[in-house]
C-alpha cells in the first residue's frame, strides 16, 4: 500500500463526563458537570494543548431518554461555545443546531456572531433531528418524514449562505471624515422565496471572518450523504468495521465530485471511543468496569426506541427479533438504526451484549488499548483510505481526553501524522480549507 501523504484531523467530541453512559458512576466523576462552565473550559484548554483541530458539542431540542440513566440536560451549545471562545485562542468550536426546529435568520446570526467572537473558529453541525418527542416540542404531532426533513435542510443551508454573504467584506468603511460608516451598495438582501422559507433582508451581522462558518454534517443515510456532498466540509460518521468505513469514504468522496465539488474539500472523521491504559489489560479493565455499571433496563428502553419496538420484545439474553423493519421503513435515525442492527446480526449479540457494545459510543467504534495501540488503530484506518481524521470520543472525561492528548497525540506527532503547532488562526485553516468567496457581488452584477 502506498504511504498516504498529509496529516490527520482530530476533533474532540465533548459530552458531559464522558461518552460511556456509566461514566458518571465512577468515583472520580462529577455527575453535575454537564452545566459547569469551568469544567468545559478546562476540557477546551486540554484539547487545545493537544493542538486538536476542533471540539464539538452535540445537541437536540428535547430531553433525551430517561434522566435516571445518565446526566441529562445540556447548555445551549452556541452559548457554551461563546464562553469557550474566551478561554481558548486557536481550537475550532463546532455546535450542533437543527434545521427542523430553527429559522435560518436566527441561526445564521448566531453562528456569524460566534465566528466574530472567536476570531473565525465557528462551525455548524447541520442536523435534521430525528425523534417524535422533539417534533412535539414544536407544534407538531409527529416526526416529519425523513426526505421532507432533508429537503428543508438543503433550503435552510442555502438561505444561511445567502445571509452570510449579504454583507460584502468591504461594506463596513468607518470613514469618520465623510461621515459614512458603511457602503449600502455592498449590502445584498437575501430576497429568498422558497418552498420552506421566505427571507427578505440582509443579515444584521457583518460577514463572518471565515466567510461562512465551517459546515459539518453527521447523517449517513442516502439523504444525509447527498446533503453532505452538496454542502459539508467535514463529516462526522460512525462505523464498526474498516470495510464499512472505507466504502462510506469512497462513496461520499465520489458523491462530492459528482456534486461539482473537490473531494478534498470534505473531511471525513469517523468516531472512535478509546479506552486507554498503560497496558492493554488496564484498558480492558476500564472498559469492563464501565460496562458493569450500565443499568440494563434503562439501556433496553433506549434501544427499543431506536428500533421502534416495545422493550418487552427485547429480552436481555436473546438476540434481536427476526422481524425488524428495513431501513426504508424507518423515519428516524436511519443510518444509526442500520448500523446497530447489522452489528447485532453480524456478531450474533444478545440484547445484553449489544447494550454493552453501545454503552460506550452509541454505535461508534470502541477500542481498548495502550496509547501506542490507539495510535496504531488510528493510523491504520487513515492509511487504508477510511478516514481523513477522527472524532475522538473519550469514554471518561476529563481523564480520557487528558491521556489522549498527553500520550497518544505525541506518538502521532513523532510519526509525522499530526501537527506540532497550529499553523493558522481559523477553523478553516486547521482543516486546510479556503475561505469561500462571496457569491452576491457577482450575482448583483448580472
């Protein structure tokens, strides 16, 4: 195999006290850290110490699952990232925000504001939000159809780009002598009338430092991949096997090319949940301790929700039922549904064992080993054409992030696979992406 050129991209996915659902039960864990600003600022500084490209906060406009299971409730991510922007100077700041339950004007303004506040470090993880419970929080009786959500999402992103481009970079003048602050000829109202949105005016925030915040996407369904090929500049994805990851990588790069974009302009980052120990036995012991602390009844209910079955249809010591629907019949999280079912079928897992496998990363690849073994696993997938980098999901925080930064990152640096210093100031710089040109001056001249 020809040795791949270039460097990895690494994102820190921050979630409460860790991605493993039982992490909060460890003696060292603070079960109330999910609303502690100082806690998240410390995590951001640790990630920046490791020169990671970015950090990422997931979100959903619903109280997810049962609060008895794990720390629940989360701060609104763009607000939290604003606080993290003041505690850091280089690392990128990516927030999830739903296209199903927001309006383009408000959301475009929030991300433009975050990009200004952070000096060009903002990113938007574009999601359509699965789940009927979220829909019922927004005047709907049920979840909109999958394709409908993605059609709305595409128009939502189009409108957001129009709004970010509604100011020319040279519109602000600040000419005190002439008494002219800005050039009105360099403001371009959105003037959008579409199937889902009508937006008349220009944004009330100047064009962001990055032109557009970095656009990120995480859906791996057919509709999700099509949306990513059109707009995404980074993709967070979940795969259990190298072959599946490589097939996804090849498919999405080709879809991006067919959409008229440079495939190098989209960075694919599978998730990995690394349980790290000074020895392999120590890492496996941590993984086993966490799995032992899972409450199986809570976990079974969550699995039943994903599979759209009754919990009583999932006896803990039996395999999944044979009569589960195909992905085409699922209106929720299609790709995650298929990943979980395929995992259970391929490895002939009982429900109890499947719950253990999902407890660490909800379908993302879990890996237990020494820092050297984790670095080997990352390099192998990268060299095999399965990833441009990785979404690092520590099972326990902050300790899992600290050991990754202090012990795994130096190995990757010594191998020439990862930066030793930041070479730019914006999130686009970190991902090797150019600042997009403003399309509106050209359109106005036609």
